[in-house]
């Protein structure tokens, strides 16, 4: 103990001495006030929380000097116009799903969610070590924004259906509330994607003017009660193996920050990302058990349906690549990485989970 | 555009104005110099990198005012004495694997790695939203340290073997370099765990005084060339579905930091965690392809071997719980969470990966 006390004097206690004068000094850190518009309503509490959590992390790391006020969808800016608001400088940043803007640039979907795509973890590996970061930055440069991952929903179930899907035939004419690339895939198989506001989905399913819906996660979907009128839900969750939620920052605003505040924003994004995934991972299993207890029926797509969905998905990607060189460039890189990492996780992490569960 | 310019004046440009005076002001942020001892040699580059990366993130977030000098295993302190060095204040912090210290307190293994356990993502969910954080803090309080996740290897292959493992019988008398709980499980099935220093493994395998080895990840193992003398490797990677690498901080040192430097350490941990997983996920698939090309043979444990390993694993946990009330308390919570999340990921993320790969 004598030895350790001597060492403490060199290290920990020396630091303690320095700390005495800190609070006053810290007052001189630069004060910055930003506004963040979220694409999500507060009712989607887990996904929305990514924004306030990120703001809280930033505030804590800057002794409350860098403050980001978060506005839910519609308070300042409609949810689907968050990118525009950041791009034109109405707000400094937004918390949004990149896939909302594929009408402007389809390549954004690689930072969002693709059927038979990557998990959140695989997405991070692709960004950080697979060349994805440079490719996505090329996309974001077109929008005058810096993008930081700041949340992820994890895999989402492949929808709620009024009737069972027993064959590819059952997808023909299916009126489904499904957006983006998922909608394009459904169209290829004869389905009819619908755009319906969140609050209108339940009554439409009840009346039968809508046959199915793909919304968010089991946890969110349970609150909206879809299982009561469209009780068939489907696994495995291949149609959206993740949905990355990002912080977009106006480049002028970004450039105005000292580098250490930029670094703090990046780190806060990593924390918000991990927190949202963890939060959904803790909530979804309970929500699934709850809806199953209350009448929902979990099925798995038959293999021919899965094959048809996979084929249609790759076709949709190929068609987009044929008309969009940037998309084509990213797709080649993304597919090679996906193939490698799926092969590996099929003997490593993913297979280990499946086998462990099967052993009881 | 006129509208947006007006808005910019309130937000982004206002921030830009503030920024002008920042660099000079930032000079007054408190300077802290810490030392981090790593449990890892620089040759394990990916796992070691978690330390320097964390230090770099902290430095960047504090305008180089909070500096952490990283020492590799043995430079200041032997790798397996990192916790002791932090506990007694020799250094302020260390980057280590909690499982190294199960001889002091077996409960540390819940923050390390368990056979048939959780993936890195599931571990995070357990810590943040499953009650794990409070339980583990109770463990760390005994060691006078604050613990922050700061890396993870992901699932590790179940070893390199000179001969095939075709039945439980083949594990009897097997001399295997394997540590911790994995070693206890092997003992239950008649195997003989060995402790051999890293550099001595290859010659022992070559001579046949050692039959098998479990080391780190395919990426690291390839460099040591085990596959040349023990070519049989096994999946699925159930024996170590993760290995969490943590930053341990002396509590006195921690308390000496202003709260915003504490927050910065936490955030840097989240970044280092994500980075290490991503790095291994990018490297391991290539390493596996490389060793298979060069003669390694990938097998899967037969189902009866998997069952025996699972049964033995649960017995080892039960036996430890019977003599350690803290371990028993954590085990109950951990098992319930594991069961729920494995059930969910078996239709969600993990199953989606398996099915996507199977569809080609």
C-alpha cells in the first residue's frame, strides 16, 4: 500500500490537484446554440430519443456550453423536409432517416436500409473500414451536409398483414403501406405500395382499404395496435435489416465549430447510435411477446417468397445503378462487402446466436 | 433562398461569428496528463488500437488538453496486472479484458465473454437497458474502478485443433491452450486446459505437446500461423461470442476530473468500441478466406458436441453461483436477458443475416 500511495501522488492525486481550479476556467469555453429538427414525432419515443440524447451528450461534454435545442417533427419543419432545412441553413442540424430523401438522390439508401442488406454493425464496418465513408461523403457533399450515424432501429419485421402470405401469388395486388426501396420491390412482385400518414393506417387496415403495413419496430407498432386488425407478422426480418438514423449538419455551421466541438459531435453520435440500438433490443423482445400473447401471429415467409423478394431486390438495385453512376459505384463496393461479411457472420456471430438459442 | 439566408443569420452564421474568438479561449481548458497501461502487445494491433484510439478521441475532444499516454503490455506493467495497477493508482487507467481477473472475482466474466453468451450488441443492451450496468458497477466498486466499454473482438472461433473433433469423446484428454471459463468447460468434458505464453504456442502445437489452442480472432491467429500445425478450426463461434475490452479508471482519478472530461471519456469509449468491432469485422472475413486458401479446414462441431459444451457451460455457471452470491445475482438477471434477446434475434437480425446469405 505504501508503494501504491507513492504512485498515486504521481498520477491520480496530481490530477486531483489540477481539478480544483477547473470549474471557473471552464466558464470560458465557447458558447454555441444550435437547433436540431427531428424527422420523428415524440410518440416514436425510442427513435426520437436519439436527438435529445445526442444533444445531452454534447451538453455534458462541453459543460453546457454547446447547446442543441431539439424540435420534434413539425414543430419547426415538417419531418420529411429536415434535410432541406439543414441544406439551406434554416437549422444547423437534423436527426433523420437518410432513406427519406431517395427521391433526391437514391444513393442515400446505402446509409439507410436495404432489403437483404447489412445489420447496423455491418453498416459501421462498411463505413469505417470498407470504403463506405468516402463513398457516402461524396453523396452528402451534394447536399452541403456532414453526416454522422446517430441511431439505428436494428432489423424491422417485414410488416403486418390482414391475410397470410403463403406464396408469391399472395403479394399480387397487395395494397401495402411501405416506403422507399421496399415499395419498389413490392411493385416488382405485383404489389401496390401506398403512402398513408401514420394516423390513417389503423382505420385503413380495419376497413380493408389497406392490406398490410410496414412501419417501424415491434415496440412502436404495438402501440399503434396494427396486430389487432392485421394480425399476421412475418420473419425473418430481411426486408429492413437496419434503419440508420443520422445527424445531418449544415457544412457552414460545421466549419464554424472549433475542431474539438466537431470531435464531440462525432463522439455523441457514436453514443446515441449505441443507445438507440440497445434500447430497441431491450424493448422489442418484450413487445413481440406481448403482441403474440394478444393475438398476433408470427409466421416466416416461405422460401419461394424469400427468393422472389431477394431477386426483386437485386433487380431494383441493378435498375437504379443503370441510370445513376454514383449509385452504381457505391453498389459495387457495398455488394462485395455485404457478401464477405455475411459469409463470415454465418459461421461467427449470427450463427452462434441461432445455435445457442436452438440448444435452449 | 432569401428565407433561408434570414434563418442562417439566426443559426449557423451566428455560430460562425462565435467561433472566431474560440481558439484563444480554448487554451484555458484544463490540462490533464494521464497514463494508460494496455493489457495487449502492439502485435495484437486491432485489439491494442482501442487504447490509442480512445486516447486520440479524448485529445481531439479537448483540444489536446486531456492527454492519455498509452503503454503496451509490459512497458510499465505486465499485461495481466493492469487492473491492479489502476486499483492501486500506479496508473490512472488501463485498457484490458475483464475476464483476465476472474481469479479475483468471477463476476467480472459477465463483462468479458461467456460461452453461449451474448454478442457485443446484446451485451450493450443488457448493460444499458437490462440492469447490467448497475450490477457490474457493484462488481467494479470492489476494485475501486469505473469501467467503460472500449472495444470488443466480436465472436471468436472455437479454436485450432491438430485433429478433428468428431464426438465428445475427442475432447477427453485434449490438451488445449484456453483460459478462463472456457477452460473450466473443457475440464468438465475431460479436456486439460493449459496456460502457455503466446510465443510458445506454435512450437508446442508443432511438437504435439499441445493439441489445440483458442487465442483471439482469425485475423490475429493467422499471423501466428496456428493453421499450419493445427489446421482444423471450428464454428459456429459459440464458445466466445464476444470479448469486451474495457477502460478501467481509478476512482480517485475519475473523481478528480471535471464532469465534462468524464463525459468525454465515456463518449470516447463508445467510439473505440464501435471502431474495434468494425475493424475486426472488416479484417476477419479476409483472414478466414486466406487461411482456408492456405490449408486451414473449417468444420462445425457436431450437434452432440455442441450440446455437451452448452450443458457443461451452464453447469460451470451454476457451480460458481452456488459459492458466490454476487455472481448468482448477476447470473439470474443475465440469463433472463440472454434468453429473451436470443429468441428475438432468432427471427430478427441474426436470422435475417443467415437467410440472406443462404439466398446467395
